[in-house]
């Protein structure tokens, strides 16, 4: 998700989301159903006929999520899903990720920016040079995390504890 433009494969938003199910050789009715549901889930259903290249950065991230959702995965792995997004777009994508979590999907996010995800994480794994160096509950992992090049969330630095970016 770090570079949403490199993940676009369709001429329209609909074509982009239908790419995966089509490659699974699903029936057209099932493809249509999955695409419509995925676009609705990420609030892009009114953009079906639009070129994906004309979407905003946040909309492109949501399009990438829709493309994955159309495949009905149980596990989603997202690499830096908030990079290069402004605050409103970050909140929108984060809200969508939280909805997926609530719907029962397993979400794995790789990020250097704990600020956005730590309040919602059930587990935090810190890696250094390809090896796991810390693994546990987020609040237990924060002390000393700076030595791994990870900045603690501002709210923690200000003594306010872990806070959410979204309501």
C-alpha cells in the first residue's frame, strides 16, 4: 500500500477491483457482487466508472483495499498504508482498517509510525535486521523502543498515554 499507484491494474475503478476475482475465474454475477460490496465497504461505490489514476491518494489506498477485499481474504498484510497521506485521508483509511478488524479479518501492518495504529493494535512486534527483538502487548513494548529507531507516539511522550487517531 506504500505506493498505491503501482498497484493500479484497471482502466476504471470497477476494472481494478474485479481483476483478482476474474483471475480466479469466478462467475460474472459473483464478480459483480464482490466488486460492488468491496467498493461499498471502502466508500468508493460512486466512483465505479472513474479512472483510478484520477483518485486522490487516500482514495487510491481505499481502492487497493477494495481490490484485496474482493478476494475475500481472512488475513490482510499492509505495508505502510498511511505513508504520504494527509490527516483526513489517514483517518479515513484507518477507520476502514478498523472496520475490517471488527468484521473478523486479521490485519498485519508494517510501519515505522506507531502513532496511528498503536491504540488499536493487539500485538506489537519490533524487528531489527530481519529478526524479532520485541514481541508483546503494545503498552509493554513502548519503553526503550527508541533504541530500535522507532519514535514513541507523541501522546506517550507528553505523558498522555496511548491515544487513538479516530473516534
